[in-house]
C-alpha cells in the first residue's frame, strides 16, 4: 500500500513538473556560417547544460564530421582520430549525430579527441531542446561530466544535414559561435540568483554544488560588497496534492500541512533524514539571507551555507537545528530574528518566505520556470553550462555593460588566448616583447601599454610611442615688509629610451625668483602657516610632476649615434648647470631663505613650527 501511494505521489509530482517543462525556456546563442556561400547565414543553436559556454565572447572554427563513430559514443583516441588544430589553422568543431549515448559522453569524447567545441545534430525535425546531464548514477562513469570544458550546442536536423552535404562535396564549413548576446548586459550591475538546496546526500550534483559554493564564495562576496552585483539565493519547494496530505509520504517530506515539500534525501522513508528536514534547513538559509540583507551584509549568506556544509553534514548526523544555531552564532548574526522568520513549521499556515520562493519559481518574461537544481539565473536569463568558478564568473562578467566590468573580470584566469598568435593583430615592438595586445574575457583588445609607469600613446594597431620629463618645484614663500618672495627651483629630466637599450638621461636645472608686492604668487605651496602668516621654514613643496616618454624606432646605428651626442651634450650641460646652481645658492638664494628658514648654524626662532618631510 505504501509503495502504491508513493508511486502515485511521484506520478503526480512528475505531472506537475511536466506542466512546468512546457514553460521551460531553451537558452540559445547565434551560430553564423561564413562559408560555403550556399550555407552562409545566421542560425540558432541550443546551449548545452554542461561544458563551458564562452559567454560574452565568440569562437571561430572549422567543422569536421568523422567517417567513423559518427554519434561520438566511443573514445576517438581509441580509433586514432585527432581533431587537434594545427598551428595557423582553425580550431575544430566536431559534428556528431544525436542518439545511442548521453550528450555529455559525446562531448567528453570530442574533448579528448582535441575538438574545440561539439555540435550535435538533432535526429528529427523538432524544436530545439536543452542538452542536459544524465541523472546521478545513470552514466557508466559520470564523474567525467565535471571535467567537460568545451562548449556544446544542439543544432537542427536540417542544418546538420546541410553541413554534412557541404563537407561531402569537399567544401570547407567555417562557423562562428557567438555568445555575446546570450546574456543581457543592460547596465553596470548584475543581478543573479542561485537556486540551490541544503541537501548534501543527492550524489554528484550535491557534491558539485557544495564545491562550487566554497570555491565561488570569495569572488561572490567581493562583487557584492563593492556593489557590482545583487545576489539572491533561492530554494525550490513543491506542495503535496490535497488527496495525499495524510499519507506518510507527505508527512515525512512536507511542512506546514503539505504546503512546502522536498524529496527524501536518500529516497528511503525508513532511514536517514526526511524531506521535511531539508525544507526546514532551506527555510533557515533563506531567513539567514533575509536578516543579513536587512542588516546590510547580504554576503554573509555565503559564509553560513559553506560553514554549515562543513560543520553539519548529513553523513555525520549533524544536519540539525542545534548545529545550525552554532554556525549562526559564530557569524554574529541575529539568531532570534532568524527563528522568528522561520516561524512554526508545524502550523497549518502559510510561511511568507517559502510562499515567495514558490511564486518565484514561475517563469516571467524571458526566463522559464525553474525545475532543476542547481539553476543559475543571470540578469533574468538562465545560465547554461558547468557550475564552476571560472565559467560562472565569465557569465557574470558578460552581464555587465562593456567597459564597466569589475577588475575580477580582467584577471589572468579570465583571459582569452588571442594574443598568442600573431600578437592578435596589434602593435608589437620589434626589439622587445612589449605589445599592445591584451586578452580579456570578451576577446583581445589593442591598447598601447604602460611600461615602467610610462604610458604609451598611439592607435594600438600600427604604432605606440611618446618622452619622459620630470619637473620638481621647490618653493618657499613669506611676507616680509609687504613683499611676497617666491623661490622656485625646477629640475627637468628628459629621458630618451630605446626599447632593449640602456636609459640615457639629461638634466636641466633652472632657478626662478619672483618678487611681487602685496600680490599672491601663482604657485602651489604647502598650507602650513604660522599664526603671523609666515610659511613654515620646513614647508617643502613638490608639485607639477608628470612624465612623458617618446620612443622612436629607427635603425640601431642611428639611435646609438643620437644617444652618443646626447651623452656628450648632457654631460657638459649638467656640469655647467650644477656649477651655476651652486654659485647662485651660495649667494642669492641662501641669503633669501635664511630670513625665514633656520640654517645649520642658526638657532630655531621662538615661533618656529616643525613638520616632518
């Protein structure tokens, strides 16, 4: 009898999920065929729910359809097939047929064979579907799923047949996979949701989710704290059909009189934790976020869920309210507010938090219903692909308006590799490795670099150049008998640099004095006056510092000749100016400064103010 009721209950849930599947939105990206001419155009393809879609970017490749193993169910390396692209050639997009094995196995075999992406041709004329991962345990060796890193896409049967025909006719088929518009990027902030679960006994998917939460926590908190993102955790719950409210199945899997349910973790009602335990912990996590968000620290949710997963696992029988309370207290959160939010889980009443979660499951606008766990929604569009830190971060970065991305989007592990080949078509110095090419997650950009704190100027494609000069101004100002005096000492250093050679310098030192009666001097001076209105003797001003570097790329012989002439001229000029400065300081400047600056052989005045320089 119990098995009959359980089967019927599961059937009802399947029907409910079946209704939801009707509103499931297949996320797509553009596929542009650039050759042959007969196929040239833009087509739709469905993004696989595994691998790493290149959100925000594009990938160009040449299609190959194998003569054997056309469904991709056998390891290509065992058949001595290699799809690794040769230097200077297009990456390989492997085309395989649908059927006989899991989509993930096809992708894994293609990746091991050296393909850069996999295209799966549908075996019948139908609306495109989302290629998903197999249910836990159903794959012969399903631990490979998390290792898939190439992007995958399902294409229509008609497009697949056309590509095969062109290849059989000896024509090259080149394709550009474009994910730039797969996620909307309306502004400089990304809103995203993670539909998750506190259950840690559901096999590979639970393990993958927990590992992702731990790995992604740091970057998620940083983005949230700096205002780049707005994150919301979500939890799926189902309701028990009214006819089964008194059944053991509903009582063990639901709270609040069947309103909010979750599947039994072990799929066995006679042992371990029940589904209602999962619902309660999901509710506690949702309430923790609500309270933390109200206190202005929503990022603490990541600390709570990761700490709870480590300290309170089901397998150690610590998946309890008591253990949860200890974690909450350790984070300094308001436990009373969280308990008030959770409320009475045995009462025959609605819980506002879980009710909101059920309402949010229904798709609105371009987003479909949420029916699978885990699900990531970015800017109201469901993410497809591997749940890993680099893949998800790239997707989040694609959700920013271009040029507004945070620095986390420009780190080395986010870069493309376009600069490795032909310098990405950007400028590069012939005598060094300095280049204008810079990889980003969207692709390469050609931008003149900054080298040793020197900014190069140019278009980034054909030239980058510029000359460095440094000006130091030392000033003293005072008012004596209505006379304002200013002494300026300017040191100009011009640096000519040829990349790969030594730096040659020339220095010019100038002394400027001005005296103006009862008029302010137009100079930047330290704001440190004595009560009498006289500037501090130790107020030293260093201002107007700028650098400018010119780099000329002529023949080495000419450059060395120029450098030799500069060395001679600079040496003579420097010695002359040094001599003039010393003479001048000994006479005029030293006399003027002595009026309001203590020298080594003079005692401090009674009103002298000291400042550390």
